[in-house]
């Protein structure tokens, strides 16, 4: 039986409308959340991401502003900008779009962001809050993975979860959230021995690797839930054939796009996995849309924690249930 497709676009849209309602109430109480995005230089991909974030903020009613220092901006100039944003009371979230130019000390810049305004959840203070199950700001993409699972009524507690990838941005925080939600978690990486066998243990398999279609059907236990975080641009015709060749009639739309644009966006999971998995996130339209929705969520949460003290640094658990349920 074909896997149930988990519709990330729909889930993200639900979250955004919940957030819009919340932002409206906060604004009426004189506490409109504010997000500042810092985009250094002219990286076309970063410009697209930032545009999406600013647009999403506007749609849910969050105040947003963009800072666009030139490519030549120094570490000290960027530190001064971050310090200024840290001081401003109407700014609840600060997002420094990566990558920064190579002459800039990116670690120093990210460390300078006030952890209470760190809506990317990358600051070591927030990493610590996550690993000790205290309320804090959780990285957006992994938080989105948990939202997809919980809103699709896929149980996590007591189940075997395997995360392929151990980056600070996706793999590690996804593993920590699953652990906090009481899964039995295995984290895999490029040195893992017999990766397919380890993956086949998973009831929930999260792929965050960055390799198009690497997770084939022999990695997947029949009926497992597969969350595909990967976003890979495929422009090679032979690679397209490897991924979609055996089921072109099912992928006619994608083939038409590939022919027209010369490329297509694919995940880390091979399309054939849909024949084995119980549930699967598509690419595009799976985890991707959740990332911006969770950024909006984090901005609202940061505003509440900092301005009202609600959900502040006390005890509690992050990831033990839907992160939105914390509110
Ligand atoms: P990184 O490159 O930082 O990490 C990739 C991880 O995959 C590493 O831990 C690496 O292992 C592991 N890996 C690489 N090759 C193999 C292999 N052959 N076998 C097993 N493990 C392997 O990537 P990110 O975590 O930043 O991103 C992962 C993917 O998710 C990318 O496709 C990215 O585009 C996508 N992404 C999607 C987002 C979204 O919004 N949907 C947001 C962020 C990322 P090792 O540590 O040993 O090198």
C-alpha cells in the first residue's frame, strides 16, 4: 500500500493562522511581536529565504525589519548592529541569515545574539535548554519535524527513531526533541556502519543528509514513518532518471518541470520509499514549509517569554508534546 503523504504545506498553513490569531491579540494588548532579519551582502539564495521570512511575518501580523549591511561589513560593525537589536525592546527575534561573508567571524556574531531573542535556536544557551528539557527557543526545522508528527497523530513515545545526520542545525536538535518526546533515538552519520540495517530499525526515520534520494527502500521498515528534511537541487538528467525513471507516469508533473526549468528539488529519500513507508513527507511540500512557520512561532514565543515572563526559564519540557501546545 502506498504511504500516506504528510502534507507540510497544510500543517504550516494551520500553524500560521493560529499564530496570526495570537499576534492579533498580542498587538491589541500593545505587545506586537517584532522580528529583525540581518542579511549581509548579496547571496541570491539568502535573499530568497529572507524575502520569504519577511513576507510570512507580514502575513501573520508580526512587525519585521530588514538590515542589509554591505558584503564589506566587518565583524565589529555586525556586532554593533546585533548589540543595537539586543537593546531594542520592540525587537523580540533576531535572525542573522547564514552564510556570512568568509572574512566575518560568524561564531562571534551568533554568540552575540541575546539568547532570549535567538529565534533560530542556535545559541549554546538555547542548545543547553533543549538538552536539559527547559523552555527555550528550539531550531525551526527540527521543531517543524515534531509538529508534523504530532499533528499527524503519529506517536513518538516508546518508538524507535533513527535520525540520519548530526548537524547542529537539524540532526542533533531533531534527535534531542525526539528523545525529549520519549522515543528511543539513534543518531547516524557518515561513519555509521551498515546504515541501511540501522535505519530499518526505525519506526520513525528522519533523513537530514543533503544527498538526493540516498534513502532507498532497503533502508525502510515496512510501515515506518519517514520524514525527509533534505533539499537537493537535481539538474543532471541521469540523476533524474535514477530517482524518477521507474515511475515516470506518477511523476509526470515533476518531469514537465524538470524539462522546463532544467532542475527539480528533491529530498534525501528516494521516491520508491513511498511503496514501503507507512507515512512520508514529500519534497517539496513537507518539512520545508514548516521551517518558516516555526520561525513565526519562535518570534511569538520569544515575545511572550521576554515581555510577559510566561514560559520563561523555569522548569518544563520542550518536545515532550507539540511545541505549540506549550503556549
Ligand atoms: P550538513 O551537511 O550540515 O549535515 C549532513 C549530515 O549528514 C552530517 O552529519 C553527515 O555526517 C551526514 N551524512 C552525509 N553523508 C552521509 C552518508 N553517506 N551516510 C550517512 N550520513 C551522511 O547538512 P544539514 O543538516 O544542514 O542539512 C541536511 C539536509 O537538510 C540538506 O539537504 C539541507 O538542504 C536540508 N535542510 C532543509 C531545511 C528545510 O527547511 N527543509 C533546513 C535545513 C536543512 P558527518 O557528520 O559524519 O559528516
